[in-house]
C-alpha cells in the first residue's frame, strides 16, 4: 500500500491571469514545464557551472540526523567548500544537503542568469534560496515557517516531490511547536502498521526535471528526495491569506522562541516529549 497521492497538474506554460485564477486563488499546486527556457540559467546552471564560479565558497550542509536539543534553529551539521561538495555529489551518494543557502548574496553574478517572473504575486527579491542534494538524500516532511507561496525552480537531474495541505495535519504525525512531522517516517515507503493515520492523508506528488517550476501554495507540507544529484532555487511571496499570515507571525515571533527556551530548560526531554505527543495526538483519530 502507498500514500493516497494524486499527480500534481502540469502545464507547458501559463499566463499570470490563468495562474491566479486556477492555482493561486484555489491554492492548488502546479508544475510549469517550459517557463524559464529563455533564462540564461536554463542552459548554464548545472553542478559543473556552480563549481566553476563558486567552488572556493564554504557552504553549510545538513543531513537527516534526528533533531537534537543542542541544535539551533536551522543550524548546519557540517561545512565544506562548494567544489568539494559537488565532487562528492558526483562521486557517490551522500546524505549531506545544502538547505536555504542565499547564494545570490555570495555570488552576485548569478543574478544575471534569471529574472523574477510576474505571477501576479510580489516576490521577495532579497532571498532567492538554493538547495542541493545527492542521490536519495531527502528533506523531512515539513512546511516553511512563514507559510509563503513558493516557486521552486529545479536544475539538473530529477527530484521527487510529495505535498500535503494544512488540512491533512491531523494525519501526518506533526511534532508540536515545530514545522516537521515525525522524522522516522519514510514518506517514500511509509510503514502503515506503525503510522496508520497516514492512510487517511490525501496529498500530491510529482517528479521535477531540469527547468521545471513547481508552485507550492501557502503552508503546504513538502517532502523532497533527490532521485539524482541536482539543485533547485526557490523564490517566495508572503502569505496573502490573513489566517496564514497570522500563523506565520506566531511561528516566527512566539513558537520558535518558545521552543528554543524549552530546549535550553528541559534539554532532550523536551524533544522526546514532542515526539511522543505527535503519536498521542495523531492516534486520537483512530
């Protein structure tokens, strides 16, 4: 048995008016296949190019180890020169990923290779983020702290995507005071005997290829697995739904700080309590 997932709709290209009407207003995901063919990045951006222009830059790396109470929010697990990391990606599978790297700030020439598209939303131009990963590396199922509208542009190789909207929270074993589900759930091959409520969750999936753009609506949970080594860039626009915008403010101002205080006060007991509560609260629906 597998997760209850439907294919994310695909279009070759799309107008601003059609995007707003068919995807933004109803808050539905979509893959746009041929939207960036005219960007220099479409033909230039690959792992070799990134190594050539930025191989000496030290980059933060993350893996899939469980959250530890000593870890700060989005604190990297290791560092490496970008060139060495790309060599590693091409040589062998690795769990190390680059996550939320504002490469444009460190490599200004990349700005010449793309443009901020007009989807009818005001994109935040100061924080284009890059994400890299090796074969079979993956993110935990999570949603972004600001519940932003996200446009995810993929470069090189293939990437598996699984999405859920916020209406599925009660089935996903969400960790309280956090943005993730239980880290020991394999969303690529879930164990329904251990996680029975996942059978009730309804989501979306697709595989992204070079040059394709995925729109993820506000607050969507996302799991991403690199089928082959590659990288992506995300552009984002703030949440427009008042409820989501308020939740974003709560997450940033209150929830994150409360969680950090509790980690310092209770240590690993706080992490263990949260993991247990994810099961207790979810299984109330059985």
